[in-house]
């Protein structure tokens, strides 16, 4: 059993990392945050093999709070290890702004120097990730992430502000960051070093906004973006994760004539995967969640109850849908979900997933709703 301590476990990267670590039965994760009792931090320092130090601040009310959030939080961890004479692997989440001369960047650089000094003195191994902007599910909007703010506002019909559409930013997806962090658990480490999460994407603010508006328009047009581009696939999953829970479902335009009723679901170019199922009365399918993958359910015949639970917050919602409604239910990343046939007859459902199923990387993790 490997013991992993995660500081900042309720933060953006922390939530994603703790969730992923929890899928491994051979890892015990101790997650601490500002609201966590100090005894939990002490227990983590007593037993941990690895520390993922994600705690920090990047937009405090006062400039001096950069020092408290980014340097002193690491200093407390180091002091605790000194007291215990322990040398676990320490993985520090830093920023590419550590190379810049601003209050945030300077505090991040001081944290790096503090860690390297401790490592040289005690021979403790350490890895520092200088991350660019990180995007993905559960990032706080209207704070310090333009992607989170744009996704939150656009999905809620709120305005966005762009000072310079040509301004380019570098981004890395949270799933790629988490994968890079977890990969360290299977490696041997000596000394202190830098590492990177990849791939890093570069996009202008104008293009970013247009792509997100394009995702929003898909509900009206029925035409889905080609998701063969890795960045667009991850950006789409991110946008969908910001949908309000009461907006997962939406109606389709119906065209009627003497032959009956027709409704277009999606117009796609080789992106994603469609599949259909027949389910007997009372049977439940699903009870799993996805990190990046998005799904859509369309009940063609019968009656269904689709239930959701947010893996981070525990929030729940449910939709009752039947074959006569032509109503699509969206399944965003990070929500475990299940669909049950609650009618007296067979249920027929058409499904779409944003990526084709790959046995080696299914992005499907069991979890009861």
C-alpha cells in the first residue's frame, strides 16, 4: 500500500487528482485543505510516501498573501518533515510565471528555492512542475482561469470580455497534469528536478471564445465540431462540464408530415461514436463516470429515469424521459450516471460518445449514483 498526501485537495487540480488516485486500491490518499484539521496533515506526514503539494494562492486580496499561500504553506510541510526526519518524494505544483517578475511569480520562485534548499540539505527527492494555464472540469470561474470564466458565462448566456482577441495563451488539460503526477508514483527519484505536463496547447483568446460559442450553437444547429483535434476534444469536455445541472437536457426541433415525425440529433464528421441499446424493464445501465468523455442519451422507445451525482460535490439530479419526447440528456464529465428502464416494455436508447471506445483507455470508471 502506497500512502499519498495531497495538499490543496479541494482545489481544482487537487479534486481531479484525488478522484483519480481513489481509483487505485493500492493507494491510500490523505487529502488536506484549509478546512482540514491539523491532525490530518500530521497523520499524512507520518506515513506518506509521496506528497503532492498543490496548496497555494494566485489571486489573494492582499499582495502579502502570496507569501502565505505559496511559500509558508510549503514551509509548514517541510518543517513537519524535519520534525519527523522523513524524506518522501515531494511534488510541487509551480507555475510558468515563476520566471516572471510579478508578486505571484516571485512567490512561486521562492517556494521552488525553499524546496530545493531542503532537498540539498536532507537528500529528499523532489519534482517541480512549472505549469501553464490549466483547464478542465471543476476549475473556479471568474477567478484566474479565462477558460473557466468563458465556459461558465457562455453556457449561462452571460457576456464575456476580451481585451485583445489576438492575445495567445498556453494551456494544459487537467487530465494530462493528473496523469503526469500519477506517473511519478511508479518511478524512482533522486535529487530535485523539473518536469512538464504535456501536451501544451496555444490558442488566441478570440479563437477560444469562438470555439466555445460554436459548442453552444450546436444545440440549435445539431452540427457537432470535429473532435479529432485533441485540444478541441478536451475543450469540448471542459465546456460541457460547466453546464448548469438543470440544463443537461434540451428539446429537439421536430418536423412532421404525413409520414410521421423526424428529428435530427447530430451532424458529425467522423467524431465520436453512436450506439443503440435495448433494455428490459427494470434493468439499469451505467453507474459510471468519465473524466473527459461526454455522452448524450436519446430514448427512442419506452420510459427511462436518468440519474446523476457529481463526483466532486455530491450534488444530484435526475430526468424522467420517454420515447415520445425527442429530448436529449447530456452527460458531462465528472458526473456518475445511470439510466433505468422504468416502463412496462422494452426501452430503446440511442447513445453518442465524444470519443470512440478504446479498451486500453476507456475513460469509464464504475461508481454508483
